[in-house]
């Protein structure tokens, strides 16, 4: 089943994100390579494709896991949490309907 991992950043998280980004992306690429990643990306802090120094307000990952517990365990091991970039992470079951 798919699960949505909705993460919210702490204020001024950009330096923290930059520090942990390579490790964060490596985990997402592993999900992609396993065919389990539906979508992933950050939420720009401003209404712009490239928010520059405004940074990001959070992230969304939708990926396949065997259970809610497995999805939560994966989410809780995110490098962005380790460096303090995320303030809150919510994991919910997700049912893809369209497209």
C-alpha cells in the first residue's frame, strides 16, 4: 500500500536541509530504484519554482511500504530529522485514484 509522508520544516531550515540533502536523496533514490516511489518533493516556502534563500516549508513523499509501521519507521530515519530540519512528520495511508 502507498503511504503519504508529510513533513513540516522548522523555521529557516535551508542550511540544515543543505547539510543532509545528499543522504536524504539517496534514500529516495533507493525507493525509486526499487519501484516503490510514487512522488517526492519539497514545498517551496514562497510561490516560486526556485525559492532561493526563502527555502522550503516541508516535503511530501508518497511511497509503497508493507505497513503503516514500516512507513513510519522509514520516515523517522530521515536525515532531515537527524539534523533538525523537520519539526513534524505525519504518515498516513494513501490511495492512488488518478491518474
